[in-house]
C-alpha cells in the first residue's frame, strides 16, 4: 500500500522498494517492473521535490486552487506507482441486438465493423502503450497508465455512439463494465 502523509501545505508520497523515480523541473518519471509512466507538472505556486525516499508536493500560496492542485498531483503520482507495480485493467462489453458487430485490433486502432449494419467501419485510437484484446463479447484494456486506459476506453465508447436511431430501441454499442487494479 502506498502511504500518503498530508500536512497543512505538503503531500508526501512514500516510494516503495523496487520503484525508481526521477524528477527534473516538474517532470516526473516513475519506473517499475511493468513499465514506466511520465508526467509533467507545471504551476507557479505548487512544487515537487524528490528526496530519494519520497516525493513531496508542496504549495507556496495557501488557497483553494493550489490545495486542489497539490492533492491532484499527489494522486497522479500514487496512481503512477500503482500502475508500474500492479498495472490497470478495464473491461468493456460489446452489445448488439440487430446486427452482429465485429471488433478487432489493427496496429494502434480498434476497428468496429458492421455496427448497426453500416458498410463503413468505425475506428477508435489506442492511446500510449495500452494493450487492447478482444475475446468474444469482451474488450480488455491493459496498461500501466490509468489515464491512457481511460482515454482508450472513452475513444472506443465514443466510436459506437448512435446517431439517427432511437436509443431506446437501438442500444447497440461497446460499454465499460469493470475497472480494476492488476493485470
């Protein structure tokens, strides 16, 4: 479990063993057994310091805005550590009633064919180093960066948005059903 120590103006994220962190002028890279995650943090009143054992996110101006940003940045760092240690996985379900939809992965695209009987295929971009697998009526998205997994899932769901049909009758699409930590 990743510890978060919060004082009045400082969030401290403890770095577990086996995780390598590098920081330079607001750019953090977290490396672990599953891969690496990089983030750039820039703000005039919030700063990040790495001392070898922990990452400290502190504020120099005490207001609601900077407190919110410091908590968000600490959370992003914790998610990066969890991602490179255990990974993240999201599962989506392919749902069709009228026309059998075919979904496949080609390079960095998810290709959706015969959606609502359309002749042209729909595509969704796979973001970053995310891995997508299709098995039966399930689409599984794996990776170390939670943000990239969420963006990829959103792209897939957006690609199957229904236009011109009554959504109460045509409930076809690809919808998220489960998010979990660990691959």
